[in-house]
C-alpha cells in the first residue's frame, strides 16, 4: 500500500461576503480534491483538543496520529528540532518572531500589525538577528550569558535559554493571534516565580524596540514601502520533546515536503525523511509543482508521503481571500492532481489519499479557529455514505466525525484493510 497526505494549511474558512457567501474552498476550482471527495469519503476531525489553541503545532501533531495532550511540550522545540538546534534536557526553547508593530505617533501606534514583518527575507532577518543579539548582550549581559539565538526561515527564529530559569507558568501569546490588537496587553506574564522569568522576556522584547526600528535593514525596507521588522516577539516556549517514531507506531516509513520548520521538526522527530524542494516557500510564490514532483518521487522509496503547503494559512493571516483561493487552486492542480496520478500507477486498491487542512484560518479575523476541519479520503476500500465537492459544508453533512483528531491517522491507514505491509 502507498499513502499520500496533502495538508493545505489553514485552507478551511468561514463564508466570505466578497465571495458571494462562499468559503475559499467552495469558490476555488478544485477538480482533483472534488474527485477524492466524490469517489471516497468525507468527514471532519477535531484537531484541536479541548482547552488548547488552534495552532499548527498542536493540530499537525494531532492529524499525524500523535495526541498533543501526551506528546506536546511546546511549539518552539518542534521548530528547533528541524534546525538541529542543540537542546539540553532542562533548556527552554522559544520562537522569536520579527514582527511589525505600529510606530509611535502614528494612527497604528501600539498595535500588532504583522506577525511576519511583511514576509521579511531570510538574509534581512539574519542580519537583524545578529545585530539584535549583540545589542541584547550589551544591555543584558547576565541574561545573554546563557541565551543563544538561531535564525530560521524569514521572520521565524529560535531562542534557547540554558540558564536554569523555569518558564513553566509563563503565558505567552502567538503574534498571529492578535492582529491589530494592542500588543502591550499580550506581553509575557506569570505569577509567583514565573513572574521573574516573564520579566526577562519582557526586558528583551522592550530592548528590541530600541534597536530594530533604526537598523539600516529596516530603514531600507521602509524606503521601499515594505514593513519594518521593528520588534522581536518571544512565544511558544517548551522543552525538548520525546516522540516514538511513526514506523514504530504504524509500521510505515514516511517522508514530508514542507517549507515550514515547525512541520519539518515534527517530521524529523517521528523519523520521516524531509524532502528538499529549493523553491518551497510559505507564500503564493511557492513552487507548488516542485513540491508535487518531490512528493511523487518519494512514493517510490517510502510507504507514505505528506505534502504540506503553507500558503493558504499565510494568505488568511493577511486577510487576502483572493490569493487564498489561488493558492488552493494551485495545490489542487500542482500537488493533488499529480499525486493521484502517481498513486494510481501502483495499481487498483493499492493506495489511499487524504486531503485536509490542519485548522481553520479565517480571512475575516486573520486568526486560527478551532472548528473541526473537513477531510476527504479515497482509495482502497474507502467508501462514503455521502459525497459532494470538498468543502466545509459537505464534510459537515457527512456521517464521519472524528472527535479525537489523533485517531484519524489510524482510520486512514487501517480501516477496512486486512493488514498494513511493514518494512524492515
């Protein structure tokens, strides 16, 4: 058996007035996704456990078959794993975004404007991070003696605190969850001993406001009409996770293509191969066809391949419903279509495909949403009681609703099949 999973990150949405009351999934032309839905099975999966925030860390872990309430220790350590960042058992790891906040004496003063600093380039971000590290070391030498920063992709960076400080109990906020809200109301907070640790983060974040706005990189970005990366935002802390391999759990060897370190980190932790696609990005300039080709090729050497595409999520965070529709159509055309053709080459009843977002991301609010996500699967022994185009509404009217999202993987791999071939 061969398996393919396509994760259209954040593709699910609520109806949008400008689309005539349709969602982007409904408005997009997606003949390949619709084929999977109409010839297979539709349903929904609760990928956000009760009491958790709907984030790609939690939701992707869940849909890949790992219960976040058991395995999740924080978002940042998952991304650090993709970058091969050294993590001691007692180290605390943070995600540090370069963000855009409203400048003083402007109408947007004090607001969180962009969690990605206008999709800042890798080179610009690395230059800023190097300068910020030096500035922090000058002004907080005791703190920085045990803190290291590591550049990631674009606005995403990692910070490791090996001081022994404990950040359990410190509340941090994802910047993409507070668009156009006052950022000072969402700074790290804690009670008791956690308050002192939160104060360390606050001092560093406040210092970034002194250094970043006047840096030559930001001066040039502003002159070009781009958003300045004028603040560093720490969040998503956690400690090194321990997860059993996918092969140990399900007897299958997997591979993933993704442009996002978070997903690559999860893939690495469960023993999957990361597929190299040089043109893969988080935005609509993504090499969709390149990801599709890499996924198809990996099916020759792996039992399961997962293609994760970030663009719909990023477009939702920008409130750009037009480009979100185009991104969904590109995924259908360049990823789903080729993968279905490749799967069929292995013979009838020898494959299965699963298509779903990890979570909703709403263009209207520019935030994630914990509504159970739609999924469509087809292939060997997959038969549904209700068919229709792949959409939130069609999936909601189906008969299969997985309330424990981490159980969906077991259903996808094994339901109706006598066995799963294992490789040594």
